[in-house]
C-alpha cells in the first residue's frame, strides 16, 4: 500500500491517495472485527477427515437416526471401525450434535423475515450489547455479523405479521445499541438445506 500511495502523491493525485488509504483502513477494520469475533481456531477439515469420514458425514446429515450397522453398510466399513470414526468425529467437534428438524408451517410459524440491523456505533461495547440481547430472542433463528451497510443480519421466524410487529417494537428495536432496522419477508423457500457439502468441498480441493 505504501508504494502505491507514494506513486499517487508524486503524481499529485492527493485525493486518489486519500481514497486508497481509506480503502485499506476499512479492510483493516474488517480484519480487526474478524479477529475479535472469530478468536478461536477451527479445525482444518482436510487434515481431520478422509473420504470415508466425508461419506459418514453425508449419511448422518441425511439421517441422524441411522443405526451404526446401516451406516457401516452404506460407507463400506464393518460396524466397529465405523463406530470409532463416528466417535472421533464427535470428540473432534466435527459432529457438534444431533437434532430433529421441525417443519415450521406445521406449528404455525409461517412467516420468515430477514432483518438487517445497523448499530449506533461499531465499538466493542455496542457489539456486545446487541449480541448479548439478541441471543435471548427465541424468534431469531440465525444472526450474523456482516460487512457492508448493515452490521447484522437476522433470520426471524414468527406466526404472523402481527407477531413480527410485536417482535420488532417490543423486543428488537428497544435494544439500546440499535440505530436502524430494515426487514424483508420471504415469499417461499427455493433452496433450504441443513446438510453441509462435505464431499463436494473435498472433491473441489483436489
């Protein structure tokens, strides 16, 4: 960056040099946010799992209630080594848990909203204030710290527009750190997956 700025300044392009400096400063801000909020080491997947593990993960993600015998048959192992591999994936944190997936429409949760939130400030205090509050809102299914114009994006599930208004007015916007909220509503799902593309990623790395 320094070499580029010296060239621009030498050419009298002071405004251009200022813009370049601002771009790099913004990149450093993004890097700092990631360092603060991703302050843990994820395992390097290719060093932890092999192709058999990837097949095991594909099967378990498709059917979490599969028996060890069925799983072993599908991935081409005998039951004992198959179970050892599953236990290793669990202890390594690759498999973080087993859950039942509930169809939201069958229990009256038919409205999905994507909510973008901008904070009053982007300092640690406001970030912690917002995150500490939003984790306790049961309507929030996902929340991501974002780059771009918004600080966070949420996926919210409720039963009706009236319930969403109540959520917005009485739960989300009263959070002290929130400056602005914009919402969009999903008309229908086109792609919805819970299974990660483990084998596809390994194939792409070869």
